[in-house]
C-alpha cells in the first residue's frame, strides 16, 4: 500500500528528537509567564538525569531544587512533594498538553507526514518523560503499571491511532483496536526494559504501524 511505503522511510536526517538537543533553559522567549504546565515540565526534565541507578531514592527536594535552579520554596510552589515531582512524566496535564500542542502544530499536514511526526513525538515523549517516571516509581516502590502508566499510554495512543486512521481511512474499528493493543505492548516493553536506548522505540512503532496499514 502506498501509505505504508512512505511511512517506512526513515525520519528526516535534519530532524532529531534526542533529549540532548532539547533546550533546557527556563523562561523560553514567547512563552506566557504563567504557563504552569511547561514550567513544571522544565523542572522535571532538569531533575530526570539524576534519577537512574538509585538516584530517585537518594534525591531530596533540596537536591532537586538545585538541579532546577530554584529555591526549595520555589520548588514546593510547583510540586507538593517528591512523589508529584518524580511522577510528573506520567501526569495527565503534561501528556495532554503535549498532545494538544502536537495537534496545533502538525494537525494540518497531509496524513503521511502526520504519522511520521506522530511517531517522532510519541517516541520522544516516552523516552523523555514516561520512562524516567516509571523508573523512579520502581525505585520508590510505587505501582504505576496498572494505573498511571496505563492512563499515560492511553492518552498518547489515542492520538497516534487517530493519525494512522487519517492516513488509512479504510482501517476498520477492529483493526484500529488491534493496532492500539500492539502499540501498547511495544511501548510497555520499551519502558520496562532497562537496556532499551532512547530512539529505539520509534523504529519499533514504525514497523508496527506499517504492518497494520499493510495488512
């Protein structure tokens, strides 16, 4: 099918979604001063590199404040405690905002490009936000697999499948549901695999989408 052959192409070499290239500076130009969601996201991203290898257990709010360039009081103004901070990657307000911003930016493009951009955005969100929070939850003994993680996946997957159906309008509800389940399995395995590398998820998702569209 033509759509599958286009989706199968590699992402543009000039476009990267690696977290290293995402600006870390706070107070980005043009952003409203009261944009609470993006401010919280910036703080979480500043703290996320400290979380692996037991870092989430050792982290204090004072240490998190230093990493984010805040006073402890300023950090508590945004998060009511360590748990809320470390699980922000799974927070509905964070992922819901990401989906809304994606639609505002890319919702108008033709369907094949939309799916390619959705693959970029989805995999980047998982690696940048979801995986660090799931790792932190595991270190702290917080069960997120049957609650927060499932909800986070649903938030992201609904938009992903909607984008694919725009590219493949003949896809039945049954096939769309099967695609969502397959994507969920791929994402969950990636999140829970300590050997997984950032960027690997996109190719796994792409192959899953190609199989669903071509089937």
